């Protein structure tokens, strides 16, 4: 299982690299395509829709083909989409290529998260998502370096496509190892995974509060990402370049927090990690909101990121425990779908409200989502403990 784990770690770095590419390269891309800068929103919605759809169908695909094959083909799909984007000269074709880009990314996300949740300890889930953060940091840096050296965003997409192709080849070659590893595991064989429909998952006890928690988490993270700098500039009078740097501290908190959470998770249960994380995120949001000295703000952003760090990986790792091995992949896929829905819809909603009321509202929106997460996750934890005690 160690070899497979190493491959999954590399896969998570590779997963993180393409995610911020569009935003980093778009200032140059939209000029080449001859479209307004706002058209990035269209592409973002297409990618998010693809990830939601593939998440919903992931259980059926994995039950039929297995995690390794689904992951390998999905990574190959994203690689080919990136190759197409690097050669493309049309915005319409770019929009079409975003479909396989989203479908591939969503399938890999759902497949690998459930595989790790079933077969490995929670510390690995935290560290894997830390590695995703490393990949997400590498992506914009790579775009910046290549743009400064060549002035061509297409070269960055080409290099990342090559990296994805290599990863896909590694996973294809390692398929026999995945089969051998899962056959030795005590976990449910992948052939016995039950592919449930969305309506069937929603009928499972505790599914709805869990899905709300995922939606709220990704909404909080994406709201900080999208509107953090605007809040600093509009509500606190911070210079634009300083605001951008302070938002990066938020992501440093998430990435570093997941590294630390991997160690803490060996001492604390997942439900305790979730409670601790939500509490810290709420305290950070309050610090962002209060009229404290300016020097407190980067620290407050860091605390929000640090608090959010263990929540997502810990919730993912609890999925098989909460819903059982047969249903976990179906639930995992729908969790991914709700997570992307939260990340896609909630930040624009809060931004629209804040535009009418004032940017000072943004940290209160994050605090509201933290409260919603706390209520739903605590409800689930109490029910799970009650079920365990009743046995």
C-alpha cells in the first residue's frame, strides 16, 4: 500500500496545479481570445458544472472499473484538455475544452478521497490535501515564471499537460499494484460498491446535514479567497498590493494547518479536529471583522485559514465510518458535488449582498458559515455516537 500512497501523494500535487491556472493566466488569455475579462466566469462555471456531474456519477464508474482505472483515465482526460487549451485559438473551443477538464478533475477528486478514507489513516488525508495546496501554489508560480521568460501562457499549459500525461501513465502501469493492495485490505471490495442515486443518498440518515457542512465549508473558503482582498481594500482601506499579499497568508494557514493537522490527528479524533477547526475559523472571522489595529488583519486571515485546514480532510475521512463501506463512494461523490456547488454559488451571493450593504459584511458571512458547520457537524457527531452506544 506504500507505493500506492506515494502515487496518490503525487496525484494530489498534480491535482492542485491546474486548479488556479485559469485565474493566473486569464489576464493574458482573454487578450489572445479577444473577449472581455469577465468571460472567465463563464469558463469557471463550466468547469464547476463538470466536476459536479462527474462527482455524482463517480460511484457507478468506480464500481464498474475500479479507482485506479477511473483515476488514470480521468487524469488523461484533463491532460488532453490542457493540451487542447495550449493549442487553442478560440474562446468557444476553450469553453468546450473546459468540459473534460471539469469532468476529469471531479472524478479524480471523488475517487481518490474515498480510496484514502477507506484504506488509510486520517493523517494521510490531511497531508494529501496539504500536498494539493503545494500543487495549487506551484501552478500560479509556474505561470508567472513562464510568462516572465517567454510571455506565452500556452507554454505553461503545455508543461502541465505533460506532467498530467506522465502521472496518467504511472497510474496505468501501477493498476496491478492497486488490485493487489485492495485485495489484501479488510475494506469492502470495489466490485461491491453500491452506486446510489442522488435521491437515495438524500434519504440516508445524516446525509443532509453532512452535505450542508460540505457546502458551507467550501463556501467559506471560496468567500475568503474571492472577497478577502476586496474587504481589506473596501472596508479597511488597505492598499491593493498589500491586500493581495495578506490573502496569500490565508492560504498559507490552510496548507500549513493541514501539515500540522496530520500530526494532531494521531492524538485527536476526526470530530474533535472538526470542532477545533470550526472554532478557530470563527475566532479568525471575528478578528477580521472587529475594528482592531491593522497589523492584526494578516494574523486574523492566517487564523481563519488555520481553522479551516482540518475540517475538509476530517469530514472526508469520516464518510465510510458515518455511512458504511457500501454507500461511502456514492456519498463521497455527492459530497464533492455539494462542495463545488458551495464554492461556486455562495461567494457570488455574498458578494452581491455585500455590494449592496457594504464589504464589512464579508467576515460575518464567513462567521455565519462557520456557525452552520458547527451546528450540522455536532448534530451528526451526536447521532453517530448515539448509534454506536446503542449497538
